[in-house]
């Protein structure tokens, strides 16, 4: 049976396109067929032609035309965390593992850096990697009691004000009980994976990937009680845009999927039964990943490393 690996690239970055060509060559040399989304394959072809880069598009299949998403062994993602979120959207229905090669800034979800590309491909060839699952969210929007929009999120979903000059008036509910109402720029509802993304920037806590929990982080709330919350992974979170709000809202999920929220709209967020799977090469401690990605100072530490805490 042939092996099919999807390549997902940040097609607006030359470095990512160069890495895509290199990855395709390395995989093809080992008898592994590379697959791309049609639009990205076209972008790669146009770039390689205009830059006189040798790229045999005939060796790259088209997802959905030549190969089904269910026939993919792995998706190699060449870019930053945003590109990994895009890839997760592409392969979600098949739950294909994602292997990130970081070409961005932080690249918290990535497993390897650009200078480790050749080694990463070699480990893909020999299937020398493990697969870890990350919790995701199911998100629904109701207007006048009817579901008008459904989507999902790996990092977070945010209820935000749609106009910069107007505050959004919301009421927050946990497990079908009201918690608090306030005016704010918005509310973030996050997974542990998203705790190092938008929620982190808004002052939320970092949650270790092995902790099963949901986060709720108000954005610039005008309220006495507007602290970040860490709640049960089985809880139902809801945010309603009050009819008295001075403005409408907008829902964003992972910064990619969006819909308008009129006054009276209700957003419900719960744990999804479907996870996102990430390919990992090594075991280590999540603390080390935090230190490396955020360049945290650790000078003066005199402790002794004991045991391992698996990176998820």
C-alpha cells in the first residue's frame, strides 16, 4: 500500500515554499507520495517557475482528487502555529496526525525547527514518532432559540465586540447557571493548548497539556469579578450578548472561522469528542518547552533533573 503524506505550507513565505520543495524531494526519494491542497500546489508551481526552482509538480498529488483525506498517513506542516491551525482544519474529519516544522516566531505547536527538517523527514520515513492527542472545543451559536452556526476550535473561541468604539455587554454562564454580567472587549474560551496563545496574552494562566480543563478569560472587563477561570473539561460554558448591549459581537475560532453575533445571540462551548493529534519525536518536560519558546531566564538554577514529564 502506498504511503501518502500531506504537505501544508505557509504559501506567502518564500522560506516555507523552499522547505516544501525540499520536503517533497526527500519524501519522493524514499518512495512516499506527497499530497497538497490544490490551491497551495498551484501557488508552489507558480513560485517555483518564477524563481527558477526545480519542482516536479507531477510528483505531488492533489488532496480530494488523487487521494482522500482518509488515506493520509501524516500531515507535515511547514510554517508557524497559524499554519498548523490551518492544517488541523484540513484533516479534522480524518483525525490525521500533524507534524509541525516551525518557520514562524514562537511555533509552540511545532515539533521541529527548520534546521532539523532532514532529520524530521527521516523519522517520518521510519515512522519513528509518537502521537499525542489535544483537547478541542465544539462551538454553537443560537439566535432566538435556533442554532444558526456550528464550528470547532483547537486553541480558543472568542466572543468579541464588533466595533472598536462600543463595549460589548455579556452575561457568562457555567454549567447552566449564571456567573456574572459585565461590559468588556470580549471573552476568550480556551483549551489547554490555547492557554499559551490568545488567552496567555490576555492574562490567562498557562495550563499544562496533560491537564484536562477549560479556560474562560474576560477581555478588558469592567467588573469587580472578572478573573480568568479554570473549570472542568466536562463543563458547559456559555456567553450571551445582552439585548441591552451598546454594540453587536463577533465570534472567532482559532482566528480562522467567524460569524456575526447580534444582540441576544448565545454562544455555547463544550469539550468536543474529537481531538487533534500531534506527532512528537521526543519526551521531555513541558517546562523546558516553555523556557525555550518564551526565552525564559533560568540562570542560577541548581536543581537536579529527575524523571521525565511527557510533552503533549
